[in-house]
């Protein structure tokens, strides 16, 4: 494993962080397969991962839910006496805050779930312009000062899907930010705060953590033929996962890349890649840019499958509707995706069940007009499976 200094925290973090938002599950998203997930964490830690990132809602049934990820991670660390060996990162559910005392209320719940009396990195979760204005007016900065003074939190930060202007505004508001989590991969250099955000973090010596390194799996699954042909031209042959991670680890403004791993095989593969120094040549950097340009011509929409828009009050399976639509676009094979769309998604969860209530819109991390996209999905697949 290779380690980086996380900005001005002076923490030495494994450059691959364990994201605990896509752990293996059994009957539903809240039902973590603890036996399998424990094996993954054991392997990861034994092989050098020293940062685990979770959040209040991870592995809950819905956005407002009190998820089981923190609880599982707390039990795992406690049972294995690993709490002090691990840099534990979690996030405050900004969207649930209605009054100032709510910050402490949720922090205390999280400390209890995590079975600890301190959190190494505590981030305000998924700050949007609206949520930032709200928590700012609720004196969130006083709360963060108090957390640091009491020792309940060692380092504070935020995760963000905002554009660069807002990222800068939030950063400039508080000199004690030490860590920021933003979305980055070779398709998203100019999306949200992108490269400019990472440059600014570097300038301030604020630690940078990365989410969506594989863009919800899009960069590594169902690789279109045109993309594979480009990869085949590379000076050094790499798998799609290697390209995605090494692109990030070749940047000097990236400290830690979070990967939400779902299987032991993924943990093993990602650690293998994270343990290898792999300098990408100028020619191969240009190839990555060409791959990104080509991918953009295939995009249906920007959904990353984060699931923050779920559950839809009208039962629409937004994530899988958008995913099947995207796969159909990328693969240029509507028939195969239509088969998946009509067999994997229940009758009353398909795109035509959307009533355009727009309740999901504020939750989309990618600012997608979800009902508009679902209308496209409906027009593309129709309401009955008659694609053969
Ligand atoms: S707009 Fe459609 S997908 Fe979004 S919450 Fe309403 S019914 Fe569900
Ligand atoms: S529609 Fe938006 S919030 Fe929902 S899964 Fe896709 S990116 Fe995430």
C-alpha cells in the first residue's frame, strides 16, 4: 500500500480508502451481509487500508434513515480492537438539521453507533448551496469549533457536489477545514468543482478525498467496443479499473481515493492496484483524454447510481431505470437493456410510474432533472417488452 499525507491533518492515509456505502447486503440495502463485509474489512486492513469512510444514512432504507453502515463499522472495529488503528471518517447529515442542537444530537447518535468517543474526520455531508446556507445560519461553525475543542472530532471537513464558486465560498468561510471530499474521475475533470476544486484544495493544503472514482461503475463495466479499442492502443496495458485509479493517483492533488467496495474480489483487486507505483506517460494521458471524449458521446445521463434520490414516494426505481437507459446508450444495444429493464424492474417501478412530483430533485447529487430523464427512459423502452 502507498500512503499520502492528508493535507494539513498530517495524517498518513492509505491512498485507497474503504468506502462503507456499498457493502454486500442480503434481503435489502439495510441488511448488511456482515460475515462477508467483515472478511472484506479484515483483508483490507491486513493489507494496508487505514481509512474507513461511512456516513449516517449509509445502508438505510431511505435518505432520512438511520443507516446500518456506521453501526456495523463500530461493531467491527470494537470486536477486533481496531478503533485506534483506523482513521475513521463519517459525515453529519446536513439535510436533517432544523435547529442548532440537532448537530450535537446527530453527532452523539453517530458516536454511539460507532462505539467510540472520537471521530477522526467529521464532514458535513453532501453540501449543496441550500444546505450550506441553512447550516451556516444554524451556526454550524460554532458547532465545529466545539467539536474540535472537546476532542469528539479531530479534523473537520465537508463533502460537496457543488460547482467551483460555491466550493471556494465554503472553504473561504472557515480556516479550520482540513478535509474535503469531492467527485473526480477522468470523465469529470470539468464537472462540479472538478480539477479547479482540487487545485484550490492543494493551494490551501486542505486534504483531498475523492468519491466516484469509477463513476458508479460506468468506467469499468460494459466497456463499449470503441473504448476498448482505444485502451488497446496504450503504451502500457491496464484494466479499466487500473486506468481509473491510476489516473487519480498520478495527480499530486489527490490524497485519498474512496472506493465503495462490494466484494472481497474488488478489495483484493483495488489493493493490488493501490500498492503499485504506475506512472502514466504523456501519450497515455492523452489517450485517457481521448477515452473521456469518446465516452461523452455515449452518455444518456450523468447518473452515478449513488441512490440519494431514493426512495421515490411513488415507487419508481430511479437508479435502475436510469442505469439501464445508460447501458443501452453506451452499448448501442437497446434490446439487451430492454430485457433487463423489463425483468429486473417491477411493473410499477418503471419510468412510466413517475408522476413528475419533483420530490427527488433536491436530492440528486448530479443535478439531473430526474422526471425529465425518466420520460426519456419511458420513450426509449416503452411500457411493454416488445423489443424483439
Ligand atoms: S418526480 Fe418521479 S421519480 Fe421523482 S419523486 Fe416524483 S414520482 Fe418519483
Ligand atoms: S439520479 Fe441522481 S441522486 Fe439518483 S442515483 Fe442518479 S445521480 Fe444519484
